[in-house]
């Protein structure tokens, strides 16, 4: 067999081909453009790369146009962790020297010696990969929105406590359109105290509020005109300018999160696995799309449910040495899937009596803390999801939690 290793960079890539004995057959330095990709494909074809018997490729990334070109057809592309590649480099040189052609050769030798120990990129469908792009972008925009909201709240505490008190009863607080519209109209507490009831009502209407406008406007007017501590006028105006700049970023983040959520809502139901995923309690369109984005739709990606649970960080890990052993949570995992699993387990407690009974049993009988009990519930739900996706069946409460439902009854 022939094995290919590619050390990628922003503008150029180094390619190395080796055979079964480790002999270097060819090496190239290609550019990161269409011409360079053609040189790479021609080089692979020169050494026997065909559609029926493609040459496997090792590279230290799973994204980009180069990876997209390599994934055409049935070729196996192995995304090697840079830390793992660094360990393999020490096998060939004790001086710790590093070069791009040498790294390409190391990657090729990784496949030659240990290809069975590494996992190729999954063969997900184009629709699943598109949903993954949208779901991850929406998740990133949500995190960014929350980060900006926390920064804005921290700034308002320094000079504008009346705004925090006014928006406290509202769900999502500063991320709501009404709150952002009022802050735009009155960036300082002095200007907020001068707002009239019609001005506040007009701001609420501009934000899209349709009910209870008069009562809410009266409540806000009373809060803004209450007795609050103030910064010096010049300092207050400067802080107001800083707040408006931060508010512009928050508006953009909220718009991006909403637009991406709509895109996910349109794309996810088109996938064949969407019906199975959303049949589980606690999984809606947005959270279900995040789960699909991380596990994909390649049924051969995980050999069994245990592999999926370990990948998500839901199953515990046992460390044993001599007479000592310990069972702890996993730290090396897919963080996005693990985060989605935490929200999934939390949401399923109200949507599923069996999930709530399982959670209570872990808390009361086993003495688990809240996070550990939720992680155990997520571990069990992942196993059920693997079974349902593999067999094409929907979630069934009686089948999923027969013991917990009987105990609860």
C-alpha cells in the first residue's frame, strides 16, 4: 500500500508518500489553491490512486478546502491530533528538530504503522455537514451573545442600576428587544429619568411589544424616576458612550443568533434522522440539530453505543495502577456534544417521567450530585438514541424507562 501525509499551512502544504517498508517514494511542496490541489491529485494518481483503491491521507486538520478535495470519492482522510503527531515525531528524531517536509513524512508513517488505531473522518452526508455548520455557528453566536450581555450588565452596574432593576422581571433580560431599545433611547440614568410615559410606550412598540404596553410603561417610568446613586455628569456621559458601543455589538450578536436559528429550523427537519431525534424528550429543533451536528449520520462512525458515550464524555473512565483504581468523569471529549447533553438531560426532567425517576434514583439511592446525576441520565439517553437511530424507531417512554416508571408508580 501507499500512504500519504500532508503537513498543511495557510499558504503552502508539504506532501510525502511512503510504501509499506517506509521508503519515501515522493515529496512535493504545493500551494493552497486550485493549481496546488491538481498537482496533489495528479501525484496520488501517479502512484496508483484510483476510485476503487484510493490512497489514505493523514493531515492535522478536519476542515478547509484541501480536506474537501481529498474527501471526494471513497478516500479515507485521517485527521491526526497535532499532539499525537508530536509524540510520533520523537520516534524518528531525538534532537526534537522540526521541519514541514519531516512532519509530512511523520504523518505518512503514522498511517503505515498505526492506521488501525486512528479514526478516519466520518462519511456524513452533505445535508448533515451543512446542518453541522449552521448548528455550530448558531451555538457560537449564542455564546457570544451571552458574553456580550454579561459585559453590558457589568458596565451597567457601574453607573446605571435603574436599568438593571427595570429589566430584571423580563426573561433574557438585556437580550430582549425592549431592553435594547430603551437603552438606546436613554443611555444614561439622567436621560432615563426624563423619559415620559408616551416615549417609553413608543420604545416598547418599536421593539415589537404588543400587550400590556401602558402598564409596563408606567412601571418602567416609576423605576427610572426612583432615587438612585449617580456618577458625576461627565463620567456618566462617557460611560453612556461606552455602553452604546457595547450595545451595538450586542444587537449584532442577537440578530446573528436569531438568523442562524431560523436557518437551522429550516434545514434540520429535512434530514431523515430529524424525526427520530426530536422524538426524544428534551430535544427540540435547535438542540436536536446540535446533537446531529456532532454525531453525524454515518452509521459506521461508532462501533457501538459505548463509543458514542465515550466520545460525548457521558460515560466514566476507570484509571487503575497496581492496587489503586479510581472512576472519574472524562475530560477529553467533544465539548459541544457534552454541552448539548447537559441541556438535553436538564430539559428531559420535565418532559419525561422516566427521566425524572431515573434522576431522582441517582440522587437519592446512589448519592450523586446534580451534575453527576444529569451526566448519568445523558449517558443512558445517548445509548437509547444510538439504538433508535440504528434501527430507525422512535423513542418510547415505556421501553426506555420500564424500571423507573414502575418504581415511580
